C-alpha cells in the first residue's frame, strides 16, 4: 500500500502521530495478551513481525503483514495483527487489510470494549474488555458474509470497511475475558 492511501485525509503530522500512538497501543495490547496467557499457565514468546514496529513513518510502499509473531512453548507459532474496538457493540475493519490477512495467513488478536486507549493507555477498561483470536478462516468468512455490506468509513479515512455487530460476534469470534488483573491494583 502506498503512503498516500495509508495517510488518507490526515496531514503528515496527524499520520505520524497516529502511527506513533498505534504502535505503542499494539505493543501494550500484545503485552496484555502475554500476561493473560501467563496467568492461565501458558507461556508465549512475542517477537516483532511486519515492516516496522518502532512507530516511525515509512513513506514508501508497505504491506499488511501482521504486527507480531507469537510462539508457544511447543514451538507452534502464528502471525498476529493487533486490533481493538473501544466499544462492546461493534468492531470495524478495513476490507483491504482483511483480504491481506487472509492471503498472508495472519490472524487478528482482537480486543473489544477497551475504552478509548488510542492516545492514553491508562484508560484501558480491564473489567469489561474481551479478547479473541480471529483466524484467517474466520476473516475469510466475514469478508464473504458481509460483502454486500461494505461501506466507506469516514473514521478510517473513507476506506472500504465492514462492521461486525455484537450480535454477530459468535459467528466469527470466541471471546474471552481478561482475568489476570482481577484482585490486583490498578497498576497494570
């Protein structure tokens, strides 16, 4: 994808700030996932994947490779793209990104009802956040089932998107709650 498409209607400064905050948010959420699995007795290793996880803007063409490689103790690994929805009622995805995840066998590590953490990670709603791993098979199913409902979303720079409503979650996601933080202080 070229720089202009990715930047969309944002100024260079807005795009640079968004990249910086999004990268920080993705690293934070994958750490939440690592802690959650550790709390459940599952140890994983997380390593960078994709073109860049430093938060710097790349002006050339980039691909949609997932953010991280996640490997378990048995050596099984998968590529994860980190996504979140600040609300519980819906999740919105860019169609072109979903198509790339299917093509590249990338799963989505999705956090729902996080609160607005885009620029302030301390606003994470740990009690109400749910998470799910969305496999490439489920992503392909979403793309097929929702193809008549694609629309251009202003909040995503006018890009073609699809929306999954809470009533549809069970068709595509197996959602789980965060448990590692319960009974602990708010120092996450």
